[in-house]
């Protein structure tokens, strides 16, 4: 019985460690972790939480592309005044914030997709590089250090341009995936 209890304690500790995002290069909202906050979104973001917590998340500089076959990346942002997006964000960013641009290959299957970020930021998506697509839904909850916000868009079979603006830090985790 003691062996089972010890094994359970080790597994629980390992699971908790796996859910804890890496401290280096992690965008931080300054809010302590609240497990209930990470499950209180309007739709499940457990998949994105796993991606954001996994080691080896690729890094993409602003202006770069999400590697094919990768659902997410750590996007390097620049001071908002230094970002020249291909189209203006639909919301003016506050002074002193960060922004960036990332491209994603065309979805194989058109449909409902979600763009999820680890910290608060404004997200605009375009498929013609000039016109932002209207968001269909969004969900955000304070208190979850792994995921902060997810926005859903109806996307066709064309490349995607994502403009991130108004972020408080110079790095943000971002994922693009079909809605579950």
C-alpha cells in the first residue's frame, strides 16, 4: 500500500510539473495560477494548454511563419511602434505594449479555427493580407498562467496572417488549430 501511495505522489508531482509552464521565456500575466481558471473557458483549451506547456515549442520572430505541422509557437514581439503590420489592427494598442505578425500555411480543410494566446493581447486574422476577418467568438479568463484568450474565426483555404497587438510582454505563446 505504501508503494502505491508513493507512486501516486510521484505521478501527481510529475503531472503538476508538466502543467507548470517553463519560467524562462514565459510570458507572464502576473496572475497566480488558478486551476479552476484554466478549465473555465467557454470551450476546452486543454489541447492548447498541453502545447504551451510542452518542451521544445518552436520560436518564431515577428514576421515569421508558424512551422508546418506545428500547432503553436513562442512568438517574439517587438515594441508596438516598431511593428509594421500588413493591415492595421482593429483595436488601437496602448503605448508601451508589444506586437507582431505571424503567417500560417493555408488550412487543409476550411472551417472554424481558433487562435489562442498565453497572455492578454489583441488578435486580428486575415486571409488576403489586407482585410481582418470578423471574429465569431472569443473566450478569456484571468488567473490561468498557461492560456489567457482564444478567438474563433471562420477560415477558408488560403494562407493566414495573424497580427498580435497590445501585448504587455515581448513574447507570447500562440496556437492556431481547428475548433474542437
